[in-house]
């Protein structure tokens, strides 16, 4: 006598469907929990306000020179977000213990060295090394109580981003070039001051400035279309 083929009951089918749906939902939630939380300009400004409040009104000024994406986040690049706020230590002046307490009181991680919480933005203290910015006079941006915020000149920010030159860096370079129109020669001069291998990488990535020039030249000039 041959065995009858197994046919699942309607209840088994429904149960299996809901089990699969539950697993799918759990997988989505797990993926969402590992997504990096990135903040836009308003969210970072609120975080800096919390840091300034935690520092309190009494004491020496706390001067932080912000590098990386800060010029784009605070400069009007609508879609730019970042998970970290990079502080260039050589051009900053602060008490380490005081700043660490204020950053953590504001709900951020201070200068992580190993593991990161994907849902917590952080303040990274950056020293000269793989990251290169060159020698510069910091440019004042904002004051929040005792917290004074600075950035490098635009040509230094662009030169620094050309060292790595990933997709987001290129987008930032295009934005900064369009907004500030720094001289190409000044950017190259900054790169020439970098140590190797960053210098060679940035010089090679200068080609991205030609891309910005090409995009500018593609825009029609007034009356050109009519003449054609």
C-alpha cells in the first residue's frame, strides 16, 4: 500500500504564513537597529547646544575646530548628514575631562577608540596622521555660550577630502566648489604641503575638480540657446 502524499491543512498553511511574516518583521527590525544614525544640520546644532549647556557659563572658552563634513552640514547642503563630528585637535583648545563630561551629558559618545553604538552619534578627536588638513588659521563659525566653533579655510577642507576621495567626499567637494569657488591653485598648494601617501592620493584626485569645471561649462550661458 503506497503512502498518501502529505497535504498541509489550511491551519498549517496559515500558521506557517504568520511564522514567516514574524521572521521577516524581526529581520527588518534587526537591520534597522544596525543602521547608522546620521544627523542633519538642525540635529547637530541641537546637540552642540546641549554640549554648551553642559559646559555651563563659568570657565575658560572651549574652542573646537571642526573638520570633515561640517562645512557641508552647516553650510547649507540640504541632503548632507553625518554620524560623527570631527574635531581637529591641533587647532582646538579645551580641557579633556570637562569636554568629555559635556559631550556625554549631551547624549553623544566621546572619542570612541574601538566599538561604536550604531544609534549614538559621536564626537571624534582627530590628530594629524592619515587625516591631513595642512597648516591654517581657523575660521570662526559660531559661539554657543563658552563653546566656540571654528573650521579650516575651504581650500583646506577640499584638499583634505581629496585624500580619501570616496563618493561622499566627491559630493562634498562639488558642493564646496560651487558655493565658495576657491582658487584651484590654492587647493593644490595645500595638497603639496601634505605628507605621503596622502599627498599623492590627493593630487591624483584633483581630477574631480575638473569634473566640477565641466559641470559648470555644461550650463548654458544667457542668450546662447537663442543664438543657436
